[in-house]
C-alpha cells in the first residue's frame, strides 16, 4: 500500500495525445508532495490544464502542511529503548 494519496480532482493528459499523464499526490505519513509525469520525461499542457496542475499542487501543499503540523503536534508514542537498571 502506498503512503501517497493522489489528487482525485486532477485529470490531465498531454495535449499531443501520447497518453502522458500528470499526477499530484500527498504523502499521508509526512506531508511531502509528489509531482509525477507518467510514461515520459516531459508533458505538454494547454493553459487550462497547466492551471489545473497548479491548483492541484496548491491543494497538496496545504494538505501536506496539515499532515506535517499534526505529525509534529503528536507526542512520540514509541517506547524508549530498554536500558538496564544500574546496579550498586
């Protein structure tokens, strides 16, 4: 299972018709944002699709900030490493 959640409102493909897709996703564990161009190294977008990608990145950035803030606010729940009691 991936830690990344793709923006479901984004559906953008290359204007040349070669099937290249753009994906914007947020890591649900640490809030980082991933921008992927699928199936190639570059993508050509019409102005409207470029704006959609920009909006998806803004949504992902906000979501990532909230995840990161929640992660920092959450107390560390891992148990401390076992340390032997000193003997006198």
